[in-house]
C-alpha cells in the first residue's frame, strides 16, 4: 500500500479551488478563468474538473491509511494571493476534519509559512530544493521533499536532516537504480509514477 497520494491545487479567478497538475486546463489559464468557465469543459473521460472539496471528500471515503498529499501550486498573483489560497485550503481541510490525513507540500516557501501560522501542527514539506535542512528546521518546516538530483549533489543534507528530525522525500523517482539509491538511504518517502515497481524494490530491500 502506498503511503500517500499527491494532487495539485489551483485557485480560479473567482477564488474556487480546483485540482489540476498544470497551470493550464484545456488551453485555459486556471488563475485567469472562472470556475463556471472551467466546469463547462469536460475532462477526457467525460467528468468535470474536480474541486478540492470533491477530491478531499472522495479521498476520505474508506481511507484509513493513505495520506492526502496536497500540493499548493505557486500563484502568479504573488504573495498575497498565495496566502489567500493557503487560508482557503487550510479552512477546508479543517472543515472536513482531515487535518491528521493531509500533508502540505509547495514550491512556495511563503505558502508553507502561512500554513504554519494557521495550523502549528500541520505537516509541511518544501519542494524547491534551495534551502538547507537548518533553514527548514528553523522555519518550522517538517521535511525536505526535493528533486532526487538535489540529494545526489548534496548527500550531506540527508544526514543533516536526520539529525534535525526532518522527514526525507525525493521526487520523482521512476528509475530502479534511483529507487535503490534512496531505499539504501532509508528515505521516509519516495515519490514515483511507478508505485508497483517501487514497492517490489522496497520489499526486496527488506528481504521479503
């Protein structure tokens, strides 16, 4: 079983929170469009672009073990808009009683700092890879969630993070050689598009 499932959150021009990986949806800039405009255009499977509320409610059903890894995408609207997104997301997670299941990740450091102000117990991981474990620990960030190349260039950060009791996560690890590199170093989490392959490598590393 996977430890978590990651998804990306954007806010529309009229402040609706929706799920999509890219800043564009069917050629439309999400941050420049209204929710109604986006909702009129179906996904390739015929369904509508999901709202954060719909996604969280679905992820909650029958789920007792898989974390909901919520990535707030950096907003082109700047720090103030980023803070507003963080506030709306945290409020919704609280309303749905999912605070213990949701992990927050972002490339926007200020977004994570705002979440920390709103919820001192929130689990936060930073994605950009341009801050050291010492800097993250001082800011109250829970862990490093960096591109795998960052850890290979700066392996000393692995030991430093452990000393500071920060969690370690690497993305996006799809190659088996890379999987083994991070499994050997006993990372807490490994983000992959190939979970079945990674689980087989994990069990093999555990002698199972």
